[in-house]
């Protein structure tokens, strides 16, 4: 397991915010997949797809910021 994967696993276990963001991101992905499975989309469905993509990206960006912050914090800690 890479250092990044280990850090993500730790954040999932320890950070309510990170866990919530991951669940939101995955939920948006599932809804997007369901909408994209339709052959004909209404204007409202097209709008929802656009909205879901934005929400998914916002969650991903925030998760990446948390990962970066945790990684920097981890690398600045000195072993005791």
C-alpha cells in the first residue's frame, strides 16, 4: 500500500469531515451513473448531471486539500 493510500485510510478512520466528503463524492458518482444510463435525458436531468459534476469536483477538491494538509503535517512531525 502506498503512503498516499495509507494516509487516506487513516483519514477515513479518523476524520469525520473526510469520511463525509468521500461518501458524498461516491453518492454523486452513483447518481451520475444512473442518469447517464438513460438514453434520453430531459432538460432537468441534463441540469442535474451538470450540478452533480460540480458537487463531485468540490468534494474531491476538499478531500485533496485535507490529504495535502495531513501529508504536510505528517512530514513535519519529528519522531520522538
